[in-house]
């Protein structure tokens, strides 16, 4: 599936540059929103068709909450270590990583502190999502299914959810969705908290 995704992006770049009229670019945001809603609707249909969603949540219990907690803690810890190699303080690297893959919100939250840090947050979180899309099939084969949920962070509930499901198992959908939702709620709390620390 990674090959299809990369191919689709490259075709989109070529179409945008050579073929499509400018008015299409003006409405790209709307097309993306509609497409994302359709993907999430179809994932929901698939979850409903399987049945047993509530049973899966009950069976997972509080363990389902450990995934987003581990993802957030690991992201922040490794970001702090990355500050040893970067011209940024641990607080700045942790704030950028606290976007947890939500590349549109984290830079906006950091823009009032620093334009540079906002740009770093954008790049770091975009790279997290892109690398997740590319690496999830490999991680599913070599490491495990739950690890695939951790890679995209907050994007595990939306844009990367179909990649996680296709590379793992339908039963992982609930873990991915719940983890993404919790991490998405954590971003607007964590980023200002770290910057005001």
C-alpha cells in the first residue's frame, strides 16, 4: 500500500503542476476534507460490519489507554534527547514533538513563541506522518501490530488509519482510533504546558 500512496502523491504533484487548472488548487482543502470524511465513514462501516466493537473495547480495558500514554511519553523523551544534537533547548524540541503528528495544530500553537520553532514543529510532525505511512507495513511484519499504532501518533485516528488497518488486522482499528483521539486531545494541552514550563 505504501507504493500506492507514494505513487498517488507523485501523480498528484505532476497533475497539479502540468494538468489541473488553478481553480482546483483553490478547493483542495475541501476535497481533502470530503475525502477524509469518506475514508473515516468507510472505516466506521467496516468496524460496524465486524460487530463486537464494544466487546473489543471492554476486552482491551484500560490497556487501550496505555498506548497513547506510551506514545506521548516516548515522543517527549526522545525529543529531549534529540536536543543534544540540535541547536534547540530540550523544552523547544519537546514542544515541537508534543504535536504528536498533528502538523497543522502544533505550529499554530508555537507561532506566538517563535516562527522558527513553529517551522520545526511543522516539519517534524509532517515527517512523522510521511515516515509512518512508509514504515507501517515493515513494522507490522517485523515488530508487531501495536507498534504500528504508535508510529503516526495523533494521525492514527484519521489519515494514517487506513494504512494501519491494511497492514495489520481489522481488530487493531479500535486501538488505533482510540490512541489517535486521546493524543489529539493531548496536543493542545501539552504544547502550551511545555512552553510555559
